[in-house]
């Protein structure tokens, strides 16, 4: 089974939390039993999270050797310049080594749900939206990449993993994905 879930802002990508007070987790969304996240999405990121009960499929979706692109809509602080976008496209040097090249393009503000809490808005500092696709998944990678080129991330929403898309799922909603190709299950 493969589940597509729209993870809301502030929710942990796990089913339990031992902190005090406990933070919201996946357990509060009525997901089927015995499914687990195929990958992670930080608590301050939103969007598509895939869950499965099939370990091989989870590995296929998350192992960087399979180069499943992960696509994000990213609101950044600043006005992206061609040099900054080119640096992201070539790959940037992070403290844990260089990233693979990314697909990057500037986009119009996408039609997204309001975030709670809302992104801070400053009248004197412009912001812009980028669509960024990466084929690896380091910890907070997209945020660190945009920061490395001088464009701090304000909001990050994953919209696709490989052929699987968020589509019209509202935050907190999920659906069973019927189109898992047989070769992905091997």
C-alpha cells in the first residue's frame, strides 16, 4: 500500500513524540495501520509525504541511487538573481559536501492554503517563489541550498516525489495511491 499525505506545517514525520508538551504527529490523521513514512519532511515544511507498508518500495522511493526527484515550491527572502539561480542549478557547496545539480525556476506565487502561523511579511524585503527539484535528500537540504546562495527559505512545500504528486490534497488529508508501478515494488 502507498499513501499520499499532505503533511501540515508543524507536524512531525513520525507517529510518537516524547517531548513535553508533545507535538503533533502523524498519529492524529487517521492513517491506516502499519504504514511508515518513506522519507522525511521537517516539522516546519509542508506538503507531500509518502507512507507505505512495503519496505522495498520505501527503499526505492528514498535511496539516492534511484534518483527520484523531489520537487518543492519554495518561498525565499530576496529577489533571486541569475547568478544565484545558476549556482543552485550547478550544485552548491554545503558543510557536508557539494550537492548534486538541481532543477530551478522562478514561478508565480502558487495557489496554496494559508499557513498557520503565517509567513512573516516585511514591507522592505522582497520575496519570491522558486520551484526546485533535487535528487538527493540530505537533512534540510533545500533550506541550506537557498541560504548558501543568499536566499533564506521562508516557506517550503513539497509538491512531488518522482511520479507522485500532491495534486489537490488539503493539509492533513491523505489518499491511497493506486498507480504504483510493479517495478517499484520489486
